[in-house]
């Protein structure tokens, strides 16, 4: 790997900016001053330091974000604040992106990464990665609704995959439910509930695959995935 690429990946700036840092004599390779940005280094064996501080190379980053309502699941948007605006200057990287989308008014678990392969695996319809949601519903969900979810239902002429509807609580006018999907059609939870004659008034994703939203992660907060959590996702 070229030295300037390593420094850029380490978060010191753009390729153009790190070239200037190298020219100014602020970078050492194995304790030796290095003035060429084209120098080839081994990120696992060589010791690279900036102003005396050793840098560590990391190719992929994985964050678990508790998305709040009011922000959009995108890297940039002309009208709305994005989930990337929740990241600090220290953690923000231009190559990070959300894995899949949650509606603007939907809360919950959202994975942020720069690992395109993992994102593809998690979102691929062929993988059938489960996504579990908690929903508050205007209307009373019934056993016949559960049957429709299991059998699948047509949305815009296309049948949904079998899904699971768990009814946790009902009143005379409302329901609290959990819904497990194996795909990610546009507004799918809201549309399936609407097809049953009811309306979702609150929606929160609580699980993706075997990765669950931690109870102690506040809305709008994020943290790196642990090695155990990453292993669960990749497993």
C-alpha cells in the first residue's frame, strides 16, 4: 500500500492533504523520516507515525446506530438531516454508509459501515436475513392477520415472503406487535399492516439477523460493533 493511501485511510485527510503532511516531514516509517508519498509500506509490519504518534490501519469500520425519528437513512440529502450527521468529526469517514434504510419517522437499529460485501450479504433477498420490528398500531390486530402475514400477501401485485406477526398487547382500539420480515420491500411493515385494515403509528427496528438493539444505547447514539457482534453478523 502507498504511504499516502495509508495516511488517508487512517483519517489524516484527503490524499492531497496527506501528501503535504509527508512533504513537511511530519511522517515517519519505522522511525525514519519519509518524504515520498509514493513509498510502499506494509500496514501490518511497518510502524507509521504522524508527529510521533503511531497510526493504526483499519480497512473496515462497523457501527451500531440507534436511529432517531427525523433523520433520513442516507449519506447526504438536499432537504433533511442524515444519519451521518450524528457522527462526531473523529469517527466520521466519507466512505461510511447505512446498510439499508429506515423511514424518516422510524427509529431503531441501523448498521453503518464501509464494508460493501457485508452490506450486500445482509440486504440480499437470497440471504433472507431476518429483520424484527416493534410497532404500535391503530386498530386491533387479530389471529386472521397473523395468518395473512404467514401466508404472504400481495403488495403492488407482488407477493411478500412469509412473515411473522406476534401480538403482544391489544386494547379496544390499538395493538402493540412485533413483526419479523425476511426481505425489505419499500415501507413493507406499514403496507402489510395497512393491508390488514390497520395503521402503524410508531415503528422501531429492534433486530437485524442475530444482532439486537442494545437497551442502553440512547436514540441518536452509536458505538462500534464488538468483535462478538461482528462475528454474529458475518456468521
